[in-house]
C-alpha cells in the first residue's frame, strides 16, 4: 500500500518527544524542506544567538508557510496559527513521559560527549531546564495543545512514534496535491 505524504506538515510536541528526528526523517525520505521553529525564534550568531522580534519572527514564519511544501517542527503554540492553518497535516507527537525522560538524558549525554550537535551549549542548567519544560508540558502544555488542535478537525494525527505515524498515513485519503508524492509500500 502507498503512503500518502502531505505537502505541508506541522509537527508539535514536548521537548524530547522526537519532533526534530521525525522531521529530519520525513524530510529525507520524501524530499521535503524542514524548518525548526527554534531557528525561527532565534537568529543563530556567534558568540550568542539573538532573539528575533515578534514581528520578524512572524514574518519569517509567514515566508515559510507560503511555500508549496514544508515540514515545520517545534514545541511553540501561541504564535504558530498561520502554520496550523496552511498545514495539510498536523502531527501531535505525544510519547510517554518515560520515553521523553530517556530521550532528554540520552540527548544530553550525546551532546556533552560531542556525539550530537546542538544549537545551544549543553550545560547542566540547560539539562535542568529541559526537565522543567517536560514537567510543564505534562501538567498543562499537552492539554493546551489538544485544545488548540481541536480547532483543526481532519488535519490532526496524534501519535507516540514515527512508526505509528506511518501506519496512520497509510490509512488516510490523499488530497489532489498529495497524489504527486507517494512511497510504494
């Protein structure tokens, strides 16, 4: 069975949920450009990144979403409405708390050993912040995401993993634009 891949995909979830990994895999597999929302918020510069103004951030997001094809990933919710509106598919990546915790620890170790790159310095303070962000997500963030995504019926898939996403994509009916982009299965 063919997998129908939408042209515009927004991936949202907690820190450590696998958003960036999923975006990279899908981008490579289906030849789609992907964008990290952290790079929309932050202008990467040496020695320190510079936070964009809200106007610049919003303009950059609009520039991205006005393209025909893209994958956008990030944990941001409050200002990404244009992406949700333009997306053919919104993936809410929602793995278990234990999976997220394991990934945060593994990522930190790999970054400290320089086996994995990061857009930030992997300090102990950053490690602690990731657990704080994860806890905030468990307490209220995931419910805010669920409430927001309820406004996009027919566009949202909630999954725990890449494999689960691929299974659900096999069952979806394609739009006319999506019929151009298939993977034989």
